[in-house]
C-alpha cells in the first residue's frame, strides 16, 4: 500500500490510529501490538500477498538468532561456576557463529532478490555464457528491512543490544510508516518508545504536529515530485534530442523530483510516526545547501549513511588507521551504498563518484573558502552524479552526456516544458486555443518555470520538520494545509486516455 | 499540559479540510460529467466523449428506450437518426474495441435500469472471433464507475482530471458552440477520411483451421443468443457493417477469410430463428466497400455511411431472412473475391 493512495488516507490510517489508541486506552497492550503488526503486514502485502512470507520469515529468522544468543547469554548468567573472567569469553564463539549466520542469511536473501540477475548478467557477459535470468520481482522495501535487521543482529552479536520479545521485535521491523522506504530506524530508537506506555496515550500535540508534517510530505510527493516526474520521464524517453540546456534542465528537474519524492515520503513517515507519538529519525537535512560532498552525505539519506558508518566504516577501522585505510574505507562504503541503491553498474559508478568526492574532501588541504563557490561546485557535482542515478544504462548516460556537449539551440527545452501537461493548466490551454493558439507553448513554459521557481524557493526555505518546529498555529496555515491535502488527494486519481483508438 | 493553541489549530485544520473536501465532492456530484449519479441538470448538456468513463453512467441514469450497441463502428451514429426513423429515444452502449462480452455486460447493465424497446447492435466480425473473455473488466478501466461500491467513488469525487478538465469541458460545450447531444462519442469529425494509413500484409499466411476458431465463435454467439432469448420484449436489430475491400484483403492474407465467413454464417444460423431478431447485412454494398475515399483505415468509414445504413435498415433492403441467407453468402463469396483481387489489389498496386 502506498501513503499516497485513497485506501491509505481514507481507511487504513484512520482505522489504525483509532483502534491503536482505543486498545491501548483499554490497557490491551499486547493485543494493540499484535493489531499493529497485523495492520502493518496488510500494508506491506497489499500489492503482493506472497511477499508476506518473506518479511515474516525474515523477522522470525532474525528473532531466532537473537533468541539463541540470548540462551547462551542466560547460561553465562545462571551458571555460577563460570567466573567473571571466563564469562567474557564464554559462548563468544557460538554467539559469533550465530551472528555471522544471521548476517550471511540476511545478505543472502537480499542478494537473491535484488542482485541475482545482475550477477548472472555479468557472469554471462564476462564468460560469454547464456545462463537464464530469474526476473525476480523485488519485494517492496527489502533493502530497508534487511538493513534494519542486520543492524540488530550485529548489535546482538556484539552484545550491545538486548533480546526483545517476538511481538516487540515484529512491531519494530514491520512498523508501517518506515517499512517500505525508510528511514532506516534502529531497534534502539524504536523499541524503547514502544515500551514506553506513556506514548500509548493519544497526544493531541504530537498528533497535530504529525498531521502537519505528513500533509507537507504528501504535498511534496504528490504535487511537486509527481508533476516533475512527468517532465523527467518524458524527457528521458526522448533523450536522443538533448542539447546542453535541455540535458542540464533534465538533470536539474530530476534531482528536484528525487528530493521532493523521497524526502516527501520520509516526511509522511515521520508525520505518521508522530501521530503515534513515536519519533522517526530525519533522513534529509537541506542536502542541496551542502558546501562539500562530505557535507552532502551528512545531509542526504542520513539514516543509510549512519548505518554504513556504524556497521561498515568503523568496523573496517574508520579513520583511525591512517589516511590510506581511511580512504579505502570511504570507497568501500560508497561502493556498497551505490550497490544498495540498485543492481546496476550505474549505481556502482554513482557510488564510486561520490566516494571519490568524499575522499577528496577528506584529504584536500585547501578547501574553497568562498561559500557560494563551494556550494556551486558541490551542487554541480551532485547534478553530474545523479545523471548516473537516473539513467538506466551506462549507454544512456553516454547519450545524455553527448547531449550535454551539444550546445545547439533551446528548442527541446520548450518541448520538455510541454510534457508537464497537468489538468490544472487545462482551462488556460483551452482559452488560449481560442484567443491565441500560438501562445500555448508559452503557457507550458511559464508553468514549468513557475514550478521550478517554487521548488527552488522551497529548497531555500525551511523543510517540513522545521516548519513543524516553528509552532505557528495560524488560521492561514490551517487553510493552506487543508488545500495541500485536498489538492494532493484529488491528484491521486486520473482519467486516462484509452489508447485503443489511437489510429 | 494541553496546548490550547494546537487544539484550536487542529480544529481549524479539520474544519478547513472538511469544507474543501465537501466542496470538491459537491461540485463533482452536481456537475457529474460521467453521469454516475444523475442525468445532466438543465441547462447543462450531456457532453459525451469518453465512452469508457461515461457509457455506464448514461445507461444507469439517462431516459431512453432504445440503444445503439457496438464498438467504434457504432460511435458515429447520431442518436437522433434512430429516434426519427424508429420513433424511439436512443442512447449509446458503446466501447471502442468492444468484444461481445463487453457489449453484453453493458446491455445487461441497461436492463437493470430500463425496459428496452430496440437495440441496434453493430455486429463486428472481429468481436465474434476474438479470444473468449468472460467479463467486461479490463485492466486499467475505471471500475469505480462500474461497480456499485460507494466507497470507491472517492476516485471519482476526488479526481483532479474530473474537476479541472471534464467539468470545465462539459460547461464549455453546454454554453459555447452548438454541441449536438445526439453525436455522443462521435470521433469521425476529428478524423480525415480518404487518406488511409495502411501497409498491406506482404506474405500470405496459412488459413486458420476450423478448430482454431470454432470455439470462439460458438462462445460469443452463445452469449449473444442467451441475451436475446432472455429479453423477448426487445427488438434486436443486428447490423453487419461494410468494412472496406482492404479489410477483405487482409482477411485473405492473414488466413482468416474462412473464419470470418464461418462467423457470419453461424450468426445467421443462430440468431435468425429468434423472433425478436432482425439482421441487416451490409458487407455486400459494393459501391461503399470499394470506395476507399469513404474510409480512414481498413474498417472505419465516415458519418455519411452511418446515416445511409440507418435509412437502409428502415427499408429492409439489406435484411437477411431464412429465405435469402444462403444465396446471400454464396454471392458474398464471389464478391469477396472481387473485393480482394480487383479493388484491393488495384489500390495496393498504387501505393
């Protein structure tokens, strides 16, 4: 199920909230938790029932790993014949084996569903073989919930996390606001909140803040990102016509779309979390204001970078084993980050480019002092790297790059604007058809520029979380939010042109 | 401590949401451009241009006693032609590319609401030979308009396209220009005839065997037969439209000529015995079939042909009877040969 769907907005969310707080008010805490797990699984399995088995199986497996580690831990505690000195090493090997087994199985599942075909494609290419691809449909959010559970298994292996009950653990992994597209919430952030019974009471303060943030997120996703997607997708389809300006505009529009899409979704997740009185960590912190790539990666997809830092970078030695190893560790992290985003060489190169830039930032003895120039350089580099992110193949990157170095006219820029054929423009379009048919292209151009200006202003202004923190409660704000919500809701359904009659 | 500012703000937010939501839903309900809830409120006109979205609503809410049923071949009839000739009130039950199950679904939906005097049914050969399809439901169709579940009406009541495009379009056509309600779903006025976009099949394919199509023809005709039998109060006037000579050529080249003849023959066999059925067969109208200036592709002709067919139905000139059906089919086979080898080949040789 998607946040931006009628079912979620009109039925699912109100139903979960009402029953969750009602059950908790009746002190039926366990039933409330089971109910929340059930609803989260419905949310997850809405599009494909069979994937329910994957997430439930994955949760049970990781729970069992933790359970067996717990048994070993208990034995240490109960067995009084083991001295303090012995207890530090007692069972260490078994725990390590269990932890490694957990890591292997989690990564194995992820590999099978996400990377198997990519792996086979490369084997076929390198060894000139013809092994069949499995064309496996990627289970929704598998990268997110796998990493979330990996962090728990590693923490259990390191004995820095407690063993949780099955219901607690399932509540944490399946909690629907963060299940499909993150943020990657850690057990230490969410489970203590679940255990806090004070948070089970309806809190109008948090509920209001949550509503505001979720509505703003929905608006970012539906009204802005989805509108920009019309231009980006059509422009990409016609990428062979790119010239310098249209290629730049294409990437610029895409990085706006990407930010408003992903951060909008995260705002909805955080907002819904707040409605439940639970804090979900922020994932974006004005990333396009970064003045270096190192800075950018502290602001973009924060929870993923936090994961890689804690579970890859630091275990590899972090920055404590000399510059060479530090740079190596950075490159490993970013290559893995690239692969995490998708099974394609484009993502690997994207990771590599980001890794190189961050490594450069780490060793550059003379960073640019002028803030504007450093911002411009960073933003331009972000633009360049995201070209690899959007294009589906390396070949397509070449086509866009070719366009980038083809400074012939701006005709395609005007064509690109026309892809933004949104219903809001319909009346103006029809009116112009009657009074000034030649101006219709200008109408699209004006609308496109307007949307891009709005995006820029929004990027320069406060993000949704900070707007919530402002705590300004004016009538205008209430009306504005209501307009954003209803405008987003009416944008969820369309009227398609049936192409049969396309003579 | 409870923050009263926030409570007031939340109340304002909820009230604002409710006011705007009810206003949007109210506007859509009032104008109802897909006629899901009611027929047009005067002085608005029934502006009908999107069959997939509007037909089902019109069948449920409009006043009528007769229907024009069919695929795109039926969309260019003006309802008023039938009203004048047959003294009835007609609307359309059409779907572009409709197969038999689609049309049966629409007609059954109409029977749920009305007593129907006449059904003018365009009998497409392709719809008789097409793959079996039990239900109307198609992927991507706006099913919220078809089912009777009020909950999924949110997709209609809260729909940006409906609000910003369909309602203004309805208003504009009601008050500006001279929109003719009889021309519902007409597409011919936007098309150019006589300039065909056609590339002939170059290699003759092997003829389909009876086993390959018999089941489909039987399935589709059974559906129609059952419908007709269960509504003896309705006159079913079936019309077999005059596709161009190029369609006959393609039928021959694709190896479906025998199949198409079989479908028509079976239609005669199974429908003619039913008392409430008339069949008018127009494929032997040589002067039309051979005149490609009347067509925009291999099958779709202009509105003048539609008008002519209506008049010919009333004169019974092309009506099929038990007595003439065999001779008609025999003659048609000779004529088909002429369509293919004379008219079509001449046209193709000039391409």
